[in-house]
C-alpha cells in the first residue's frame, strides 16, 4: 500500500450518504485498498461505534457543538489508539450516556438496537487496541451513511479529512423500503413526517433532495478538493471510469492497485429503475427537475 505524495498519514477517509444508496460497495473498495474501517462492522460495513455515538437525532438537535466534538474525540481515540489509556472523565460520561440512552430507545424509529446491542458496542470499543502511528492507522476511516449529517463538524475537527458522498437515483430511493434516515433526520431538514403509507415516497424524495443538496453545498464549500461524489448508478454502469476517479481522489498509486478486482465489486441491483414501475404523478415538476439537476436521468417525464 502506497499513500500518495509520500505521506505516511492523512486524516480519515469517510463515506456517507443515504441509507441504501450504495455506500456498502464504496466501503468494500476502501477495504480492498487497505483502509482500516473499524473493528466492529455490520454486514453492510457500517461502523457501529459511529452508530452508537452519533446516530442520535434528539441528542444532536439539543447538544452544543462542544458535545459533538467530544464525541469525535472519543471516536478518534477508539479508531486509532484504543480507549485503554488517556480516556478523560467527561469522555467516559459521553460513552455511558450514549450507551444508556440507546439501551432504552434503540438507534432508529423501529427501536432497533435496544437492550444489549449498545452495551456490546461499547465493550468492543474499550477492548479494541491499535498502535498509534502504525501503517494501518495511516490509512483509516469509516463508513456510516448518517455521517453526512456531521460534515461541518468533521471538517472542523479533523485535519486532512477526505469525505466520499454516495448518491443513488432519488426516485429509486423514494420507493425503497429503507426509509430509516427519513424518520431519523427528516425534521432536521424541514421534511414533514408522513402520517400514512401513501405520501411516504413524496416525503422520501423531499428528504433525498434536501439532504443531498445540503451535503453537496457543505462539502464543496468546506472541503473543496477533499470532497468526492460517487454517483452509484454510474459506478455500476461504468465501473472502471468511476473507480479510477475514486483511486485518484484517494491519492493512491494506481500501479499498486488491482483495478480489475475493484471494478468487479459494483453490481447493478435488481431494484435499479424501480421508479419506472411506480406512479410519478405524486411528485411535483420541481422535484423531478431537482433529481435531474443532481445528476440523474428521469425516463418518461417532461
């Protein structure tokens, strides 16, 4: 593994985006490139320590910036050096509060993660040990879709952070069964929660537009060249072109990368284009235009 420009360390590489948008395959590409994404991952490669500490919408809306930065400090220690030494009292309280709250409420609107789940996550954080300054730590990061909510804080906290934002076709996402982020963060983006199954796709598309527009604006303004957008549809249809762009963004030595192996990872899902089988009349023209503006073709619409 060779890090570009002769660097022995650059800040974390972070993957965020909508739930079900294709962040999983981007995380797999990073793992194949040698990035350490955490010691407690689910099958989708989500970093569950980040979920424990930060997938807390009510806490986020009520907490001052200092609390968010405290959480990032705890998370960084867990990822790069372990929590066995150097954990301050307020940091221990932070972990305890996050764990206790999730024991009773879970981490989504369905109550997933209640009970022992957060206790197991916290225990793994304390038991994990990594050598600060090791070659593995030089290429570290994480993938957790909800990370996009924290772009401003990540930019302020980490030096040399690189952020990868993954987007999948908004109309396909509107008809997805994965609406966790809508219910978790919808109010943060001014989206009114649906009160029946009928308006769910419309609320979902509104969330997709607002959350991605916000992430793109913040990323480009704050991170500039350290912000990269992956269009999942193009990644699947033109894997070599898109993977090559991603590798260059990461400053990797392309001579040390197995492009054929990496390009075999993206697969067009069976659900691609599902919106074509659905009623699109529920969406406003402005919403359809916004999908196009964000880089996606909409078939059969004026």
